[in-house]
C-alpha cells in the first residue's frame, strides 16, 4: 500500500468541478484508490458522491492510498490534480 498526504489547492475545495476531474482520474487508475480527510474514514476516490461527502475545503489535508503496479505514478497524477487551483479565473 502506497499512501500520500496532500494539501488541497483549489480555492473552493473539492466541489463539483475539481471533484469530477479527480474522480475521473481515480477511476482510470490501474488500482483502487481511496481518499480520506484528516483522520476520517476513507472513501472510494472514484466516487464523486463519496469525494464530495468528505467536505474538503481549501487548505485541508487528504490522504490518498493505492497499491499495485504504477501506484506511485497514480498518486503523482492525483496529487497534481489536488494541489492545482481549478477555481482560478
């Protein structure tokens, strides 16, 4: 299992647009990916409802977990999506 803690960069958190981009990338990953906010329960990172239900705001820390071939590359891609501010005009 590979895990990574990431600080959210979107100025409005993981609302619909950034959550959609993130969950689509997680669904395309070769292995199952989970995301958890703080010490909370992990949810399926490919589930838009699960991700939005976490209530992730700007500056919050989330932990991503996955395993298998390409785990590091998967987390690299997902990390880039989470640290980018998708709310910039």
